[in-house]
C-alpha cells in the first residue's frame, strides 16, 4: 500500500429525509479520495471517485434503506488507481438509513379555527427516491405505519402546551372558540431508540376575532392617548391666545382717537 498518504478522520453521516451526505477531514493535498460503500448483503459501490472534496452524496447507493452500511474512504493517487495495490483507507461508523435518517419539517398546507375546533392539514416531507413514474416518494411511503405526527398547540401568549398524535395528514382538536391558538407539528418514529423526533415545522397562529389590542398591545393605546391629550392641550392654548388677541384688538378699536 501507500502508508505515507494521510487517511480520512472525523467521518460522519448526515441524513435528512433519506438524503445522505458523507463528510470527513482533512482537505487533500497531492492526493485524492474515493468512497466505497459496503453493505451487509449488497455489492460494494464506488462514489466520488478521485475527488478533492471532503463530502460525498451517497443517497443513490443507499436505496435499500433497511440495509446497514459502512463507508471506506480511500486515500489515493492517480498512479495507485492504475495498479492492484490496496490504498490506505479509513472506515466509517455503521449507518442504517431507516433507523438513523432525521425526519424533516412537515409542511402545513391549511389550517382553520371555527367555533371550538382547530383543523390542520399538512404534507409529508419528500425523499430523493422516486417511483417508477418519476414522482418522489414521501417519508410515509417508506416508513408507512412506523410514522406518526405530533401536534403541539397552546393559547396565543400563553406557555401551557397541549399535544395530540395522528397517523394521518390532518389534526382536529377542541379549543376555546374565543381564543387564538399557536401550534407546530413534528414527525415521530416511536419504534426508534434514537432520533425519534423529527424537525419542528414553522410555528403558526390563528387570528380569530383579533383586535388591535391583541395585535399591538396596550402600549399603542397609551401612546395614542398621550398624543391625543397633547393635541387637545395645544388646541386649548391656541384658542385662549387667539381669544385674548381678539379682545385686545376690540378694546383698542373702542378707544377715542386723540385730538378728536
């Protein structure tokens, strides 16, 4: 082999919604990296051949998501690739996409609050994998019954949270009809020991019967009241000044002209 070539260190798997990136260090100088993906039951596949990068998208060679893989990161020169010597390499930790990929953010499509019901409709995150017709598979298509979603909701401007769980793509929960609510959703895989909770969706809030006080708070009304008082005070002062000037002018006009 070529023991003088540095081998990769700090090898990590980064995977969200089954899109998987392999990363490592250091940046090569005078040599290249080639990635080999080894499965327990599948043939070895090469990716990112003779690359000077320190990351490699290996999604397309991990299609059997329940397979457990290891990555061999070979340190090579162009000359080594032309002969049968085994180059030095580093081995990653084992990685199983089905149990280790992180669930991405669900996309909230629609939500309504009517009377005492809050209804929310959302969409499963998509994966990079496709059906034969070219459409993308969702995480539900792969995880199926292992996938759940949890809704966290609370009264607007309150800290007390409630939660609900569903295996579908919608929630309907009972709420106080006169109160506004905020909420977010995240995917859950209860069968996992690690990475059970997915990324949280954006936080959204309903706006049923929201008035200006709810929207902007009491500070706006205090400022408005101060301005109104200032305007009224100014109007009174101006009226008094104009009235005094008018009286003074009338008094001067009534004085008899000198020498008449």
